[in-house]
C-alpha cells in the first residue's frame, strides 16, 4: 500500500515539473443559443496540415483546457454528436483564454414544430458505446425505459442484464447501490428528458474496480442556473394486489452551495405463485413424483432518503457529502404450499401442506465524502472516503402437516429460525489524472475493509422449543483489499488506444463455529485491460477490447446457513466459495453509425453459480451456491435504429448466443456435467409521437427470447408485449403516464433441469401482468439539473 501511494505521489510530482514552463488555452463550448455543450470533444490542430496536436473533452459546464502548448498558430475545433464547429484560428504566445467555440445544433421543421435530433444517436468510443438520447423521442420515456432500449441491454425477470450477466447502473459515474427492484423503482420515477446519454461499458477500464461486470452509466444534462426546484410524484399499479408509491425531491443551488434531498415511501403487497415438479429417480427409473403448488403473499413498507451536499470553495476545489439511508421496518410474508406425492405409477401416496410466516427488518445507511481539486495544468485530484452500515434481522416459523391419500392426519413437523447479519464497509481512495504531452493518464490507489457477522439459531417446535446446535451457526467474515492502477490513452488521426493495469491484493478470513473451519485466502492478482478503435472512414470503423475481471462471493452466499421453504426444500450457503476470474474479449464493426455488429467471447472461469440438486435418497430439494468447473459464452449482437417517419422511431436489437457451464453434480455421485444452450433474443420497440407539440407520446414494444441458461436449469421461451402512453401538461410541469405489461401473458417461462438422476422444474408467476399509472408535478425552477447521485462502492454490491 505504501509503495503504491509513493508511486502515485512521485508521478504527480514529475508531472508538475514537466508542465511548469508551458502555455495553456482555455475556453467554452456553446450552441447557437449560448447554452453550454457538456462533454463535447475539443481538438487543437496544426494550421499547416490540420493534424491533431491535442484533444480533450469539455467538462459538465462546457469548459475545456489545454496545457503544455508550444508557441505558434493553431486551429481550435469542437464536435458533439456528429456536429462540428468552424475552425477558430489562434496564435499562442502566452496563456490564452478564448470566448467560445460554437456548435450549431441541427434541426428540422415538422409541420410547424421544430424537433432537434429526433433520432437517437449511437456512437462507439474506444472503451464504451454511447447512446445519445437528449432531445429525442426516446427522451420522453422514463429512465428505466431508456435503459431497457439501450443497445446490448436485455431485461430478464425485471433485472437489467448485458450478455446474460447482471450489470451495474451508474448515474453520472456514481453507482446506484440498490437491489434490482429498487433500481427499477428509482429509474421509473426519474424523468428521461434529463438524460443526455447512456454509456454501455462491456469491459470497464482499470480505473474501475476489478470486481464486477458491465456498467450502464446514465449521463444527465447540466444547467448552471441558480435557484430552487422540487417535485412530488405518486404512482398506482394494479396487479393481483394494488400497489402505491409516493416520493418528493428538493434541490437548491447557489453559486457555491448545492443541496439535494429526497424521500420515497413504498408500501407494497405482492403475490407470487410457483408450480414445481420433481421426479425422484434411481437406476430403474422414476420412484416418486412430487408436485407442489406454492403461494407467496409478501407485504413490505420501505422508506428511502438521500442527502447530497456540494460546496465549491473556488473554481478549482470542491467538497461533496452524500448520505443514503434505506429502512425496511416491516417485511411480512405468508407462504402456503401444498405438495402431492405419487408413486411411479402415478397413484397418490400421501400429501402435505406447509404454512410459513417470515418477518424481516432491514436497514442500510451509508456516507460518502469526496474532495476534488483541479490543478492549473489541468490535472485533477480526487480523495474519497466511504462508510456503510447494513443490518438484517429475520425470523421464520414453519409448520408442515402430513396426510394420507384419504385426507386423514398422519403427523406434523414444526420448526423456527432466528437470524441476523451485520455488515460494515470502509473504503479510502485517491485518484489523479492529467496529460503527459498528448497522452492522457489516470492513476490511483484504493483500500477497502469489510467486516461481516452472521448468526442463525434453529429450533424444533414439536414439543416446545428445542435448540438444534448442528443446524445453527455463527459465521464471521473479514476481507481487506489493497489496489492501485495506471491507465494511458491517446487519440490521433483515425486511431484511439487505451490501456491499463490494475493490481489488487486481497486477504480474507471466514470462520464458522458450527463446522469448526477457518477459510483463509490471500492472493495478489493483476488485471490488464486494452482498447483500440480504428475509424477507417466516415462510414466504417473497427474496435477491439479486452479486460480481466474478478467475481467475489456475496457475503450472504458465504454463510453456511439454510433458508427453508419446508424441511425438504431449502437454500444453503457455502463458506468454501473462492473468487472467480474471467477473460472478456469483444470485436466490433460499425457501419454508417447506424448498424452495429458485435462479436464477443467470455471465459467466465470458475463462475459462482446457484445450483439446484435433488437428493433421491432423502427426498430433499436444495439450492447451493458453488464454484463451477468452467463457464464460457460467446455470441453475435446486431443493433439498428431508424426513424420510419417524422413521428415513428423503430429500435431493433438481435442477439444470437451460446452459453455453457460445467459443474460437479453433487447428488449424482459427484459426476461433472456440462449444461449448454444456443439461444436468440429479439427486441423491437416502437416510439410514437402522437401530437404536433410532442407532449403526447406512445410506446409499443415486443421482446422474445428462445431460452436461457440458468446454472443447472434451462428456461424455455418467453414473449413480452408492452404498451405505454405519456402526456405532459403546463409546459412539462405535470406529467401523466399509463403503461401495461405482459399483455399476452407469456412473460414467464417454464424452467427445467434434466440430466443424470436429476429431473425437476418449476414455473414462477409473479405479478408481471399489471397496469401502472403515474403522475409527477414539478415546481420551482424545474429545469435545473440537480446534484442527485448515488454512492460509488463496488463492495456494497455484494450485500444481498
């Protein structure tokens, strides 16, 4: 750690020495309406041959800065989303500040209504794909809908995935540390017209943690006006049960101080039904047939609050504090299960029912403090400290009654569990970036410390409460990670190159009291990354990228506890899980910035997967998390979007893929088995403008998937047809929306696992058929862009 910090400080010092005798050029990029153009590309060119000397990007306020510039005559040019400014000739004899580079936005007249950039624009950069949606038809959707339609993004079971792996959502490079359900709720209430672009990062570069897969980064529009804005929003969803949500947010901005506070309350009642079939086998064939009808009614009350405070000391230095708090003081679940047991001839042997009640309390509180400083020579220093406190208390009571075929009572079996988990996360990080000549570099160090304590007590309740030691446990897990990275990138003529190296040293220790084991790990790993983009001409470009990543076990998966549906169906953790290392390759071809062809190959290594096994001897069905032997996937993605008319935009995405996973079949004499699947995914979404003033929008979407690999299971085909309408009033101060999901009732597919002596499957049917109504009212200077953000910590991702 000390060595990495010394290297960082030495690099910063050398950089300042090299730049101490140079000139700088600064200015702004604006459009024809004198509005700042955030994140525009700015180039300094030779007057003689227009060769690029240096390139940079404007910041969120449209400001840019070049340093280390020799005396002479130059051209300045700016570009954004395919639009370019005129060349500005300047002579540099000293530090120079220009007025502004003007990029005129292109607009077209449609029946007396001017629409700017009506077609979404997809652009490939060296290490990511940028989906520009500002001022387009798509921008009238919610943030969630925009993410769903982003090239390469697939929605499975209400979770956003990229190439069959969960992806992480960021807002302005701040990670959204919420569950999949909470992320959807957040983004469905975040207005899409505030989004400038979506960045799809398949292989995050070295500046990101080595742990994790792809990233979806939402870049919002910026406005530097001062004032106050706020909104209130309410929502109603009708599925099997009605659901409600209420939220309010407030933002106040002065020249130096930004304050953002928001609160959301979501009371929810949900219904889920699962039909399960398990055929227990031996060498002669099926010996017992178990059919289960499982109903779940889940009631939750969730409070979430966020506070963000930014203070700007001067033009170069700022301090930011962010605090997120989520409280779930109540989660009650009633489970009812009826299972029929038949012999190999299909004759009823017996049946049993299980009533289960689960109560849970959860809290997740975090704080993040960040200091940023920009040096005179354009170098940027960021210092960050973070703390998370997570707590979970859970009680469960289970009662099973067994009956003969004629309905007469046989026996009962009752038990209860008491569980709690406490997790504390502390991190510290220092990052620095600057230019060395015309090469941009980033470097930094980070340390993180995780302490997790879990306990589960198991009691038999047949004749009073009897504590069962061998089914109870206390588990303690500690982890420390020390990391440092260096990244270099350069753009010239028709090439862009970026490369990086991240080093991480990890020490972890897991102690289980019940099984009397200590699982200690200590390893040092390097994580290289490489990106290359070649623009052949204005119609053709090729790119290639590679990165090595790590998948660490979630804290809950390491607990050797059992979560029961009944005494014969349960899920258990695995304290012997080890990290998995993956290799990711992508080759891409872009035609006319409209047709995108992507070929990928991913070696997932000993991927951590949740597998289901049936124990034929004891008639038990259990889920267990384990490292697979190997896992690979590869495929081809095609993306195309086109405006078919002035009021109709069609987005299409097609993915053809192959996936396979080899694992130890624990209940089949520990044989290894390879599960594989060839599949296709098709997404066709129509965006419609239904009024001349563009205040009334519509959406009609159809997605189809031929199947999917889920560990030891394969999911059958599914289809989802959706429709949505959105109307804005009072100059966009009020927005009313209505949408319907799963109109065909084919969103949920049967999932089966059949190999060796394993033969089981299930159909889960949550409330996917619903109608949702939402209303938002904005007040104050509602066109202000706030400083709302979420805390960027990969360690929090592993809290379940």
